[in-house]
C-alpha cells in the first residue's frame, strides 16, 4: 500500500471491454488521489497485476473470459495474499449479493455515475488510511537470532548455504525458493516473514510480498510502471523483481533516486 503522506490510491482497472476501461479511466482523471497504474483485459491478468503491483484499489468486471471477477478474489485468497479493495463494475445487478459475499468495497452498474463513483472513492480512501494507521500502530515483531547458515534442498540433497550468498528468496503457493550464488532450491521455512526474521534485516529486504532480496546483490534498478521500479538481481538469470509501491519510497532513499 502507498505511503499515507502521498494520499494516493494505486488503482487497477480490469475489464475485457476496452471501451469500458477507457470510459472509467476517463472518469478517474478527475480524482487526483487516484493513480491508474495499469489496466487488464481478463481475470488472469488481474491476478498477475495484483501480485506484481500490490494496488490499493481494483475496479473489476464480473463477467470476463478465463477467470471471472469473483474467481479473481477467490484465487488471491487461496494464495494467502493481502487483498486490495475491490469495486465490481458490471452491466448486471444479479451479482451484487455474491460480490458482497467476497467483501467487495462496492458494486457499480454501467454506465458508472460520477457522483456514485465519488462516494465510493471517498470510502476507499478512508479505509486505506485507516488500514495504514492500524499497521503503523502495531508493535514490531520480536526478532529471532540472526542465522549465518541456511538449509537449501536441491536434487534430493540438503545443502548448507552461507546466508550472505543468498541473492533472493521467493514464495509461490506456500513454497519458498532460495536462489544463492551457486545453488537454487527450496527452503524449510514456511513464510518469508519467518525467513526474514532469522536474517540480517539491514541486508535482506522484503521489496514485495513475494520476494525477499539481498541488497548487496542488486545489479540494476530498472524503471517500470508509473513511478515504480524492478530490481535486476546478480544471479545467473539476471532475474527482475518488482518493488512494491510501499517499498518504492525506501528504494529512493536507499539509492538516492
């Protein structure tokens, strides 16, 4: 989520009808607190963009090819990720009950009324700010003793890797993969939070909900979507890792961007 001082809501629009996307984007231009980071054409793109960009707000059509709007929410929940605020936008009113069952922020009918949209955005802004205030008030988790060695499983063997040789770690479907200088394999940690708590926090940085990186192994900072970046890492594949919106501020401070 975005830093509270910016008062900006990072937003996605996902609709298989390009005209509907354009009309909504046009309406949103009159709301300075909204930054449309990207648009998508179907539910699968929605999931991918949400995982990469970590938006505050997602305008989502209900009926889309491949994966419908309700399916997007369910798939993200199954992955255990923090959900953005969803606003369903559709020409049909029969999905409203189901939308609120998946805890949608609102349900707007096409064509979208600008006054109704303004009410929804005001509520979204308030909820995002309340969430940020709550997060800031929560006590910091107790840190575990720092480990200098990690177990990495690869090729049916258990290898011991020096922590400083780890380039990055990523999680997908509950499985953590560690990429080190000379080996890649699975970790015995269950979450990236647990892994990070056992490492040097000045060295290992949670740049995205799905990635933990060694700041000493960042090779290049690559401009990406509006005001955002990817990190090209110093591994054999030169892996590019997205930096979440909330971590972009720290990146700018760290590297004087």
